[in-house]
């Protein structure tokens, strides 16, 4: 509705048009309070005293795609701040104008006969963050409404009014997915296939294209930490509640849950809702699963693409002492799995005691290390990190994101004739990320019973037939 020239280098958001719509929408919602037939006198009295409304929005994920911005990336966070501030300021400006025209909400007056607002309103933490001109006008005229904005769950609205646009502040769930819908006959449901609005628009403009652009990221491709960042950016401009669900990847551990909730707390979130695909409850929305690949009959090695890297990845910061050297190893994580590493000696780097952060992409091959509070800890990782071991660190990172089992990488590092500090430091870090149950096969026979293949269980070659283990 507000995107001009979508999917082009000239794509932009029409903030002027949005301001006009917000003005009309706040007036309409305020009128609804007077037109409503209330079931109880108490409810009517309370509603008209405070005149609380909740103007929200939907389609953020689609809007970001149309603007060419990757959901959760640094540029999208900047846009969320601009959008949230505009929504807040224009809503409050509209409520001030209504207060001039019709009078402020009765509960906001200094007393019953006064035309001045209660000073406590002006001292509220949310009001004090408004621009100076709005605070000045509120001190003169008050507000027509005590609360103005919300970010509600808009699943059905997005399907109907939004023509299957992304929901609320959520990312695009999937370009095409199945939705379980109640038929009205008891608990009976049926599946309906839904195709994303922005994706259909892009396909109309690019009928010959087969690859989706990088900015069409969907729920399962977004780091939970990036999802937290989007909510944190928007909620500071929302004076009511905010609804956001973070879809976790499969295999998310309790420890990862803890770290995510601590991060959300540090970012000041009002609340955090997650959906665990390994849980007992089935989701309302189901992304289609790919058909299993046919059995491999060819003799050549099958190559696989790495998963798309978001603009920002959460990372763990490891401080490792090996061979009388002190190393820093940054471990970038995609949905809880190790995706990339950056390595350097600790000399020359003052990271304080930070143990977590974000590796943020600033350009092609250029990255910054961002601290937990948004501060830049290292600017230009490619130049200031990996000075001596850059090529090897990049090769290890490539192996990680293309799915090479961690134990294979560790084994190769440990085969070095001169097992140097770098190899020791990286090996120790990689061992932290071998998940329990992350098993794979070795094309080797068991030295005990001759079984043709060994399994690697928690990093140790083990025979599935006789139980022989290299580690025992």
C-alpha cells in the first residue's frame, strides 16, 4: 500500500501517504468508541473516560522484501526504527488534533472542570520520548486517547484484507504454505494452500526468474536473535502490547533457549513468544517439506549449496590459550548451528569480557563485530582479524556452512605434523558445537568385528554392530 516502485533500486516507502492514512484511522477508531453499543454501563463509562484505541499494521515482512531489505538485517532494523517512529508520532499528532476539536479524554484532565491535562501524563516515560513539538502541544491540549498503537497478531486480517500478505511484524512465513482452517463442523479442519502476496507480485514482474532474491527470507531462514532485534526496534514506539512469535529451528536446546531469553531481556523486550517445532503442539501454519532426494546411483560427489547468510549472525566469543598463545575465536551461528569462524590473537583486541555478540555484514566480504548492546567491538573483521590465518579460517568456515561434519574438520586440524596454537584453539572451540546425537557414518570397517561402516557418535568412531569404540 505504501511501497513505491517495489523490487527496484528506486523502491521507497511513502511516509507522507502513511501519515494521511494514520490521521483518518485514528479519527475512525475514536468514533467507534462513541458508536459502540456496550454490554455494560461500566464498560462504556471506562472506555469513554480513557478512550483507548489501538492502531496497528500488517505486512512488514512483505514491505521489507519489496524494499529489497533482508528481514532482521541492519538495514531492516534502521527501517523499522523510521517506520515505528513515524507511526507513533503521526498517531499522537492526530490524537492531539482531536483533543483540540472534541476535547481530551476525561480521565486525562487535571480535575473534572479543568481544560489542562494532568501533569502525570506529561511525566510518563513514553510521553517524555516524544518530539518536543508534540510534548508542547500535549501540555496545552492534552490527548483524545490514552493509548494509540499496538502490534497485534493479524493472521486472518493478513489473509483477507491483505491478500495473503505477511502477518503483523512477522517475517514472510513461507513463499507457499498450507494453513489449517476450521470448517465449522466440530473440530474438523481442512488444509488450504497460501501463496505470499509479495512473492506473487515479484513473480509477475520477473516471470523468467527461477532463483529467489536474497531478501526473500522466510521464517526458518531467520536467526531467532535477528527476530528479537526486529521486535526490540519496533516495540519502543508501541504504547500498547506487541505480538511476535519466534519460530525456532529443530533441535533447539534448553541452553540455547536460556541464551535467547537473556538476550531478549537485555534488549528490553516486553515479552517473548517462541514456537518449537519439536514440541507436542502442531502449528496452524505448515511450510511444505521437500520430497526426499532419490537414492544416489552415480559415482560422482554430490555438491550442496550453503544456507543463505543473513546480514547479521549471533556469535559466541571464545578466549582460548594454546601453545603459549592467547586466541580469540568468533563462532557465528545460524539457527544454533556453527556457520563461520574468525580467528586472531588477543593482542590488539580489547573486547572486555563479552562472550556473545553479532557478526554484522557491512558490505561484500566486510563484517563488523557488534557487542550485545549494539556497540562496535571490532570494525572490519576481514582486515583486523584473521591476519595470519585468514585463508585457513575461511576454508574451515566454508566446510562448516556446506555441512561437513565437525569431527571431520577437527580430525584434519589434529593431523597437522606441527599441531600449532591455531589448530588447537580452533579444535577446542569446534568441539563445543558437536550436538548430542549428531551422528554420521565413516566409510571404515570395524577393527573388532569387520562391520563395513562405523558411526561417529558424539565425536567418537563407534561400531553399530559390536559396540567397539575408538574412545574406550
